[in-house]
C-alpha cells in the first residue's frame, strides 16, 4: 500500500516537471496553454491522490482537493487562450492550420 | 533549508521584475506571483491561517482591484 | 522514505525555476499569465506534499482554499485582455 502511493506520487511529480518544461520550451502561446493545463492537471491529481494513499486517514480530503483542481483548472486556461486569440497574439510560423481564421473568412463571404 | 533559500530568491526576482516592467499588466502578474510565494513562506513558518488569508487576498482580491484600476487609466507606462 | 520525498521536492523546485524563466522572458502578457497559471497548480501539489512531510492534518485546508479561489484573478485578467486596451 505504501510503496504504491510512493510510485503514484513519483509519476505525478514527473508529470508536473514535464509540464513546466513545456512552458519553457514550446514556441507559441497556444502550445504553452496546452502543456500548462493538461500535463499539470494530471500531475497535480496523481500527486494528491498518492499522498492520500500513503496516509489513508487523509484520503477523502485529498480526493476533495483533487476534484477541485480537476474542475477549476481548465477555466483560466480556456479564458486566457480565448483572450489571446481575440487580442491578436500571432501563431508561430511553423503552424499548419488555423481553423478560426478560415471560419472568419467564411463568415465574411457569407 | 536550501528550499527556503530558493523560494526567497524567486520571490526577490519576481519583486524586481514587477518594479521594472513597462507593461502594467505584466507587473500585476508578477505581483500576484510575489504574494503566491509569500503564502508558501508563511506555510513553512508553521502559520497555516495566515497563509490561508494571504492566498485568498493576494491571489484573487488584489489582482482584481489592480485590473479595475488599470482599466480606468492607461495600460503602458512611459 | 524521507529521502524519496526530498527528491520529489527537488524536482518540483526545478520546475518552478523553469516557469519563472518563462515569466521573465515571455514576449506578451498572455505568456506570463500562462506561466502564473502553471505555477499555481504546481504550488497546490507542493503544499499537499509539504503537509505530508510535516504530518499535520490541518495544513490541507490551505491547499483546499487555494485550489478553490485561485482562478478568479486570472479570469478577470483574461476578461481585460479580451476587451482590448
């Protein structure tokens, strides 16, 4: 039981580090939003559940914190991505497809 | 102990960055980061109630008040 | 067991340094906002791990309050950026 919790906490910690590395390394705001919200949500969830498994009296409160993170973490990242698209932050020059611009051109043509 | 030194160093860097940014929105973001690390330092000094108040006030309230103030005035500092 | 937890703390601290570099370097305000969002989520996990190391049950309340209330400031900032200058 205890070793299982240590392993899950380790996996979550590695996911947290990979998310932070993606924040530094990726070329664009939108790619950074993706790395910073998906990877970090999974990492924080696994870390908190692992602490709840290592200390079984704490499990329900840890599960409550993990569920709150799972609910409230996508809200600001979605709002920031939408706001940066509306305020004209450019995509990186290696990006292939831009569906939002195609949709706007389609709307203008009618 | 090294962890506390690291946190204090990051807090100093964020405070200096908040004072030298010309874009005031970026300065508000750096100030939010300063109060976020201050919450961890209160936590490490065994005062969880003060850390809770600092988290609630510094993360939510101060940022919203600063953004309302910036909306009424200018965004870029000359 | 205690050494393993120290290694986990070191990995999370290295990640915090990387996020700070992006916060200092980022070209626009949106990059800095994304970096602060990631730092917030990392710090919630860090507070739970520190509460396990100190072995105090009360310390989880700080993390609970933080995970509930931390998105308000970033949503207000995104509303400001969306409406333009």
